[in-house]
C-alpha cells in the first residue's frame, strides 16, 4: 500500500502536492503516514481514467470480471495481518475486529465474483404475439463511492465489489481519517489484474474531494455512507443533477430484553453491541430496553461484563475496546456525556478519559435518561449506551421506534410470538433475534429505513438494483 492516490492504475501524489499527517489514536506520537490532500483536479483525473476504462470493462464477460475479483480475494487473504494491522494503527479498531473485517472482505469479493455465473436478467412473453421480452441489466458507467472511517475496509469493499462485478468503473473517496483500507483494496485489485482506470481511489477531505465527485458530470451515481448531515447534503447536490443516490446513514439501535430472555447471552450481546469498536458503529446498541421483571438482574450481569472487558491497546489481540478515532470525536462524545448528565441522566459507570495519551474513554452506561433526552435520540458515536425499564413488549417496540433512525434492532426472548410481533412492528432495516444489534453477512441486504437510509439496499443481490439499469428488449422475428 502506498500513501498516495490510485488513479489509472498508478500511485500518484495529489496534483497540488499537498499532504496531511495521520497519527495513531492510541499513541499520538506515532505518525501513521502522510496522505495526499487531494482536490478537484485529482477527482477529474480519476473520473477521466474511469471513463476511458469503462467501455472495455463493461464489454468483458461477467465471468471474466468475476475471475479478477476472485483473484483479489486471494490477495486479501494472504495479507489479512498487514491490512488489519494498518487499520488498527490508523483508526484504533481492536485488531481482532480489524482482522475479522478484512477476512469478511474476501467473502464479499467472492460473493460478487460468483455473480458472473448467475442470471442477471429475466425473460417474459409478449402478450400480443407470444414472442420474447428480455429484461436485461446493464452497468451505469462511472460510479462515485464515498466512504466513512469506521469500517475502512468493509465499506469500500462492499460498495466496490458489486459496482465492479456488474461492469461499472469506480472512483472511491476514502475517508481522510482512515484511507489505508481503500488503498490496500486498490493494491489487491491491481495485482489481481484489474485493468487500469477501472478502480480509482482519491484521498482527502469531504469538501475538497467529495463535493467535486458528487457534482462531476461524468459520474452517474453516488453511493454514500456516513453521517446524516453530510448524506443529506450529498442528496441535495446529486439528485437535481439527475444522479442515482444511495445513502447509508446513522443509527440509534435498540436492544430489547424480554423477561424470558437468556440474560447471560443478552448481556454479552449488549456489551459487544455497545462497546466493540468503541461504539463507533452505525449499528451500535445505543438503547437497551429491559423488562422490569429482569431489569436489576440484567444490569448486574451487564456491569459485570463491562468489568471483565479488556479495554486498552487495540494492537493487543485480547483488547475489546480501543480508542476513539480522533480528538475531535473524543471531544464530541465527552460533550454528549456531559449533556446526558445535565439533562438528568445517571452515569452508572464509565465515561472518564483513560490514560494521558490517546483517545481512550471508559465504556459508559446511563440510567434515568428520559425518552426525549439527547442520549435517547441522537447518535453519539462512541462507547456510550443507556438502559431503560419497560412493562410490556408493545411499550418496548413503541419506544424503540421513537427515534428518526431505523437501521438495526434486536430482541432477546425465547418466545416465538414475541419474535413475530417484534419483527412485524419494529422500524428497522436489519432485525436480529437473540443476537447483538451489530453484525451482518455479505450475501444478504443491509441498510436502514426511516432516517437511516435512502435508495436501494447494499450488499447481497440487492446491490444489483443500485449498480445497474434495466433495459427491456422486445424480441420479434
Ligand atoms: P461523515 O459524514 O463525516 O463522512 C463520510 C464521508 O463523506 C467521508 O469520506 C467524508 O470525507 C465525506 N464528506 C464529508 N463532507 C462531504 C461533502 N460535503 N460532500 C461529499 N462527501 C463529504 O461520516 P464519518 O464521520 O466518516 O462516519 C461516521 C458516520 O457514518 C456515523 O454517522 C455512522 O452512523 C455512519 N455510518 C453509517 C453506516 C451505515 O451503513 N448506515 C455505516 C458506517 C457508518
């Protein structure tokens, strides 16, 4: 991996020659790299390379495109330790989670490589003549992918793999906080034989790289993952220009624990959901609703689990909770904890800064947070969760649905009737039964409803809807 843009099959400095320094969020004296601070000229070059590459790439058979993706998956698997190590050093995700993220990336590529061997169209009969009507899928052209820092390998990959498999060329804007995952992906695809210009990565700030990419006339579609505010701005810029837009935004995921639940498993899932990756997941558990009959018992188990949790150096394979990605993020989360207290919430545990260097925060648990308070409504992107008592499932569902978000939701229960009622009424794009709110698999759709998403879902075959357009062909002799 080079700390450079990847454009037209080459590693390039930004056109203006500017760079920025990225430091390790656990040991701030450790400079991870000098990355390009790119600008509109770099975006133009990347889009130009993608436009030039598109005709040949789209004309290649889907099986041959897939063969390159299969090869890239092999390259990734050969380098899990290196890619995960860079990710952990750069943005602080504990190495065990980074390693799993990279390995899962290879699965994503394999799934989409296999798409080349599956049917991508449909055949009907014409009503008037009985002759055939084919419904074909064809690639859009050049697509722009804008990625956040919190899944720096998976998200670039789960956007790029279907885009490429279905015949598009890509310009990917990597997050400035964590560009190395996307750059490793570029290296693996290049070594696997991807033609120059088919996949390009430009590193830099949102306003300097993201905006020119969104507005570029040759970019047909934008797939964006990130915060609600920026996503809204992207939609407002792109839709009037006639672009297809997909947004994956924030979340405020609830976990519901019924009185018949396996409380040991539920407390384990609450810990993982709220605190792994230091709570910096869109699907992190922000609210834990516990039935009043088991509330006290659950709270004891949950606090014990936090006591046992390994908090510290993310490079240590035992660590479960590492640092926040940046000082800015730390300040934001500390401010939200203060606000939670000032609004009447009780900080049961954690919330204090740990160590004198790095951006470590002790996992924080709140009680007594009112439903309309800040912590119950707004996404605080850190290791902070709140726990609430409820009386019956209907109440738990109603309160779970009370935010503008709808990304993921979980229930712990042994009763299938509870499960059915929850699934039928919960407002979330991903529902997990007896499992943590965070987690997903590559072959099935992922995405949120309400304020958490816009446009077709990502991943699985759902990605076909975003990365292709439909052509209906009436065949007559
Ligand atoms: P962010 O919105 O700040 O940035 C996301 C990306 O957009 C970055 O690459 C950024 O540089 C770029 N960007 C910023 N301003 C832009 C602009 N004006 N035009 C175009 N691009 C611009 O988000 P973040 O802080 O990197 O990530 C955290 C957020 O992402 C959280 O809200 C989290 O919930 C969300 N997220 C959602 C999902 C999901 O699938 N729903 C997954 C992961 C993260």
